[in-house]
C-alpha cells in the first residue's frame, strides 16, 4: 500500500527546487507536482507547483524548514511580534501577553497605533471617542494626543520591565494614519511578524469597539497567525495553559498548523482536544477522524490528546458548550481569507468567536 503524500508548500519551480534540495539532503523523499494541468502552459516563472512528501516525514520536514528559517533570520532580520494598540486597558493587556510571547520565541515587539485623518473623512477615532472636524488644527490636536498616549504607554511598559513584571524585550512604537484594519494588514505585510497579538475591546468599552471590530477584520484578511486576547480572560502566558481545543476539518493544513503550535508549547504540560463540529452525522468524517488518531498516536506519542466529533446544527453554541465543559484555556483554529461579500453575508466561525468567546484564540491562516 502506497504511503499518503501531503503538500507542505506551493511554490514557483525555482523555490520548490530549493526546498527539495534542502529536504533531500536530510534524507526526505520529495515529490514535485503541478498545481493544475493548465500550469504546464504558463511561463515557468509563473507556474505553481506543489512540494509533497510522505505523511510519515511531515514532522521531520517541518522541523528542518523551521530550523532553516531560524538560521536565515539570524543573518537577516529579527523575529517580530506585532501588537496593534488603541490605549485601552485591554489592548494594554494584549501587550502584557505579547511581551511574554516574544520572550518565548526570541522576538522583538512592534506596537502599532493607527489614527484616522479628519481631512479625508467626517469623523475620527481618538481615545476620547468619535469627534468631528476637518481643519488642520483638529489634525494637529489629534496627532499631539496620539503621541502623548503612545509615550504614556511606552513609559508604562518600561516601568513594568524595570519591576520585573514583563520580560526585558526590545520594542518600538509605530504610528500610521488611516483605517485601522487596512493599516494593520499593510504594515504586517511589510514587517512580516511571527504573530499579531490583539485585544477584543476598544477604548470606550462598547459592543462595537474599535479594536474589537478591527480584530475580526484582521483575522480574516491577515496572512499571519493572530492571537486574540479577550477582555475578561485570566490567560497571561503559556504556562497557565492546561487544555487546548484544536478545531479541525481534517485537512493537511491542519496538520501543518498543529506542528507550529507544538513547536512553541513543547516546554509546557497540556492536553489537546481535537474538535470537529458538524450539523449532521457524516460517516466520512468518522473515517477521517480515525485516520487522524492513528497519525497523531504515531507521531506525537508523548502528548495527551482527545478527539471529539460533535453533531449539532448550532455550531457556535455547541462549540461554546464544549469550551465550558472541558475548561478550555486556548482555542486554536484555521481560517482563510474571505472577500467582503462572504464576510458580510456568511461570517466565519473565527469571526463569530471573536465577539462571543472569553477564551483566548490562536488563528492560523490557510
């Protein structure tokens, strides 16, 4: 019986060849496959190809790739954790977690604040709420207020570092003018952070908060993993995590994202519950779940795992009940980019959970 192949990357032929050489030097068999039949008709520089390996080699291959990335980063730029802030208590809470995360992965921190220019709109967001005005004096006042708040936050964090409350991590503050979610996405694409860390409440603590709504947009548009830190959570760092819920659709990307989670959590003691919630019974999902059990039993024998296949038409309520019943400390799920119509008419589970859950989330992107 032939071994199952999994796709670990889709690259141009040139990059795929570089990855093939890297893995084959370590004794891993690599199979290159066109993304689709039409790719043969495209110029070689544009054609996409899949880099595939045996499923049994997945963990080793991902370790090799991560090690290679770490080596490259030592010779280029440092890892970064991007933390968008709006000066609320809960964005400061996200900063506290972000510093501890940065210490864990050996990263530097970028604090990003964006403000709206009233010259180009009828209102602005400031720490005092929504205000009108279109003259240059208003803009100057906003910029002065933003700079004052950013300096106040900087001094607050430096004080926590001096007291030993936060680790001594190098950080910088960045200001950007524009729509928050757009600026966060644009800036993240330029700085390539390892993670984005965001709170879920804005400064005025209303249901339609600035950061709360922006967080939902970022998790659906970002190419980078996003940590979501809810306002009422007691979660502070990974040492407090005992129970993790890992949502799965049984896809290969879930296996790759899982390996990333494990890389960061290896030093800690925890249990992972794999969860798939379906609106009605599906025998094929039972078969796929059995396959996942065998895979993880063989590749992660030292990690405590449970598997749950839940039938419920109300997916959000079923998931919420599961989180409560199993005392889940961290939710991990895969999301994917969606266009504006899909986001408006059919909100994703990850977006719904941002406004619903008081449990921290880690969202990876397909």
